[in-house]
């Protein structure tokens, strides 16, 4: 069956490639949003460093679970 072409498979693969590209951009934008939010929160709680950047957040080591 070598050389047999499946045009429907080609269209499906191209659609998958397009969808994965969209997902990649969505994840990049989501990561940038949350990085910006973290910077905003750290500057509000820890202030700024002498370089003008937001001071890093320090994560607490405690976990609280209810339920």
C-alpha cells in the first residue's frame, strides 16, 4: 500500500497542526498574564528592588486543606 495517498488524513493532520499552534499561543499568553500578575502582586507586597524590578515573591511552605 505504499504510495497510496489519503487526502482526508492530510487535512486532519493540517487541522491538528493548526489547533496545536493556537494552543501554544494560548498557553504562552496565559503564562505571560500570570507572570505579570505575579509581578504586580510581588510589587504590592514586597516592593521594588533597586533595579526597579518587582521584588520576588517568597512562597510559603504551608498547605491548608478543608473538606
